[in-house]
């Protein structure tokens, strides 16, 4: 009987360790998946940023006077906002 009890105790301990290991692996896999998704979104944001910069450069090249006016107006507004503080 004593050997059977010890075997059951060992089996229970192994089952708990196995369950804990599975839980840890699942958590690690979930964290890895989230990190991979975040990196994918980061890559998408970089692509959008690059496209935006290219579009702005194209607009400035096609409309230099309007671009200068926008820059002067933005600078004026920023200076007014900053001087109030």
C-alpha cells in the first residue's frame, strides 16, 4: 500500500508540474504572438510614414509657393502659441 501511495503522490506531482509547464508555455506563446503583431504594426506604420513623406515632397515640388505659404502660416501660429506660455 505504501508504494502505491508514493506512486500516486509522484503521479500527482508530475501532473501538477506538467500542467504548470503547459501554462507557462501557453503564456510565452501568447506574449510572443503579441510581440510579433506589434512589430508587424510597427512595420506598417513605418510604411505609412514613408508614403506620407513622399507625398509631401511631391506636393512641395509641384506647389512650391503654396508650400511656402503653408510653412509661414504654420510657423506664425506656432510662434503665437508658444509666446503665450
